[in-house]
């Protein structure tokens, strides 16, 4: 029997909604600035894709952040500080996340094509169930509704662990894992897929890894944009990506290429 991909598991912000992961980037920036720590967009983007408490912890571990924290508070940060920053992050994100939940260009059409190919649509995220309460209705009203949504609080562990992806498989009755492709816009997404034993595909346009807003992407000179995309592509492959595509619109063809490799 010919082997086929049975499920695509998408990330949310930066992959299917919220071009460039603008919402979490803006909120991380706000929360850390209020705490007296100023980070660059590149620094904030580094751990993107992780569960948000883990993301905060990784930011505080940066030499730049740790130094600013010690200068302001006269001590190193603690887990209590992580909890406090996370509470502020969660509260602030809940207020703005709905505004950033419209599907990225090409998502609705691509998902429709995948369903025509007999592929189920799973999704995992670094957001909690509570954070997703604003995201899901807005995305659905714009035409995007996956078959399942799994958050870190459901499985007890987020990326780079494989358990959210496994939960998608369980909910949608899909196996083996080699019939699953993980699609995302961060290195953590690639790790999630590879740690599960699934195929992994990184997306460039709209991605957190590329680190550009839609306006910046559209206005950037061709040579500079090509160099940025080359660097991001290399990071995906270094993380173990099986494929890297320019746009989500390229996904059906990439999946067909994977199916050829499976047979």
C-alpha cells in the first residue's frame, strides 16, 4: 500500500496566524521593560515556540538580561521572578492576542488543499488553553479551524518535547508517527517534530525565525531579504528540518515530495 501523510500539525503564531509572532514579541518586550530589562527583538525571538514560562526563563538566562537584572535589583533572578513575569505576560497577552489572530495569507487556502488530499489538521502551541480562548474564535471567523488544538497545560510539557504532537495523534486517531508532518516557524517547532519521529517543515515567510514584520518583508531589498532567508533556512536545517519552504502555500507540494520519499 502506498504510504501517505495523514496529518499536518501546525504551530499558531508566526505559522498560521499573527505574521511574525507580533503579539508575543510585543508583550515580552513590554513585560521585561516594565521590569527594567531591555532586550532586542532578536533576543526575544530566540526561544520563541517554547511554553511561555520556559521562554521567560531562557530570556533571563541571557547574559545581557541577567546583567541588567542584577544591576537593577542587586541580586540574581529567581523562580519567583519567573512566576511574576509570567503572570504579567499572561494577563497582558490575553488583552491583545485576539487582535493578532487573523490567519496569515495563504493559510485558509492551503488547509483546504490539504483536506482535499485527505490530510487531518492538528495544531500545537506555546500558548495556554486560556490564552487560546481569544485566538480560536477569531481565527475560525476568518476561515481557519484545525481539527484539534493542543496546549502545554494539557500535556504537562511543551516544546521541544513531543507530547503535544502525540496528543494530536491520539485525538485524531493518526498513526504511525511517520505519517505526520510538523509545520512551524521556529527551531522549537522543528525539534518538536523530530523528537516525536515525525517529518518537520520550517516556513520562512511570516516566521518568527526570519524575524520580519509583513511591512519589513515587503519593503526589504531583494538581496538583503535573500540573505536573511538563507540564514533562517540554515537554522531550520541545523535543527533537523526535512524541508524548508518559502511560504505556507508551498506546503502541499512539499508534502507530495515527502510522500515520494516514503515510497
